[in-house]
C-alpha cells in the first residue's frame, strides 16, 4: 500500500540567512495578494520567491515568475543559502499553536511517498481539483525540478503505534524551528537510524493515505512523473520523480483541527426562499436561535445553522434522513452533505455548476463575515456547519467518494520552506 522512503532534505542554512521565521512562508494557495508583497519584503531569500514569485509587467515566455524561481533555487544552492542534508532521513514535523486559549500540537512524518494513481486506491483524494492551479504548478515543477511544498496526507493509527518513533526523535533538540506571523511554531527533527525508519515504513506499508491538503500538488506530481517516464523511457518506479514530498499525520492526533467553511448565497428565487421553511419540515426540526448563540446552539444540537434577514434558525436532522442521501455510509453521515443534498440542491437549485460560481455562493470560515454579507443585503441567506471530524475525511476517501467543494480547511497549514526535495 503506502510506500515511503527517506530523503536528504534541502534546507535553509540559518548561519547564512539568519532566523528561519523570516525566510519561510505559508503554502502558495493561502497567500493573499497583500501577504505576497509582505513575504517578498520580509527577506531577500524568502521562500515565497519560489512558490509564488512576483509577476512583473515585463514578463514573457522566457522571463517570468517560474523561470525566476529556477534561477533563485539554483543561485541559493550555489551560494549556500540552501544546503542538502548529509544523509537521507524521515523527518518528524511538529506544529504548536493556541486555540481557544489552549496550547495544542500536531505532529507527523515528512518523507518521500511513492506516487500512485488514484485508481490504485492507495493514495486517496477527498475533493475535486481545478485546472488553473494545476496548470501553474505544472509549469513550476518543470522549471525547478523539485517538490517545493508538502502534500498533507492522513493515515490511521488508532493505537498510536508510531508515537514511540516520534517521541524518540522529539526528545532531542529540533534541527529547525520557525514561528509564522500567526504564532504557530513549526519544529523539525531528523530520523536517520535505519531500524527506526524501517519500523515506520513497515507500519505504513499496509495503510491507505488520504490527501487532506495539496490535491493540486499531488496531481501535478503524478502528471510530471508520467511526462518523465515518457521522456526517459524509465518505468522502474524508483526514480526520484516516482515519489512526492508528503507530511503524513495520524487522523487520531487529538489536536488536529478542520475549520468549518460556511456557505453564503445569492441569486436565489424569491419563491424558493418563501417556501423554504415549509419544505425543510420534512427532513429537519427547526429551532429559533440568534446571531450571538447560533454557533454554540449548532454544536450542542448537532444542527445546521441558517441566517436570513428575518433571524437565525438551527436545523436539526430528523432521525433516519441520511437514508435519503446518496453514497456510502461515511458520506451520508457528513453534515455538509446533508446541507448540500437535502437543502441546497432540492430547495434552492444550487447545483454543481453554481457551487463553482461565486456569483451564487461565497465560502467563508468567518461567521461574522457571513452575517455581514446577509445584513448588508449583498447576500440573501447564510448556512453554517459544524467542525468536520478528521477521520471522516479518510473514511469518505476510502469509500471512493469525495466531499463537496470547500469542505475542509485544515489548521494549521504546513509551513513552506522547512524542506524541499530535488527530483533529479
């Protein structure tokens, strides 16, 4: 099943660049335009220059952000800004953060994982991807010939078998530590002992891995593998391009968090909105709530939240309604699927096309933003969902199914710039 191997990471030399926190960045897909400018200014060697470099008015086919990323990478390697570890390792990656005034941590393994087609049911997607990000990533990987960012993968270890390997590694001083601008601490340790590496490999050998974050990166790496197989004629399966950089985290890590992503709708017919309360009675028990308490009320009752100019309501699914939903049992149990299949699609005509069109729907993790959009009249109605259990991602992926768009936002995001991997 999942095949992992150690690799010699390329990492920043802090003796050259100074504090690691100044040269690392978030992954490309969560960097806002303002953050893009911020990280470019933060340090001349900031990793943003590789993953999301500046776009200039003079850009052309031969001189653009992708070509500059290659030049930066080559220059930084030549000058010693980046250096390669002396021996292959798998790395323990820990993130420490505060949530609800509590100190929490999540840890896992950063390693090379053999690329497998989704049809093999070893590496599993949990959501659909978009063409544009993959197109940009394809140009970038061809230029830099490296895995710059990690794919975020999930595996199941309910008994904590691999905790001993992580405990042993983290008992020593980390080889890297960085703090991002939201205060999340990232730490890195190297496991180089062959026996310890073998135990991790053996445990994961019969496991499936679900992609939590980084579907575009993974699919780009798959396509690049196929390109190089065609170009080189080599299909041995052991080339560097046959593997991808991945951080693997146990779904039973107690502090792992998925933030809910709420839906705020517009362009709905007045008739559909007028009939909505009556139509929802068949599948949901409605209870009055308020802007101040709706999130707490939803969590307590296991309910979906609904907010309109007329007020706040929670919608508690009636017993047995999951039988009306398509898919395997893990999908039918997912609250977000109940929202889509029992409310948005049948009663508000929000189909797959409209889900991808933000003229009809806005996705937000900020409940205050959702309230504001409705109160201002910019949007007609907002629906709120509770946290998604982390294991549900793996269960749904293992069933061969995917979640609705914008279903998951794992927190914290993996930091970019702790380690990269050349592909030959």
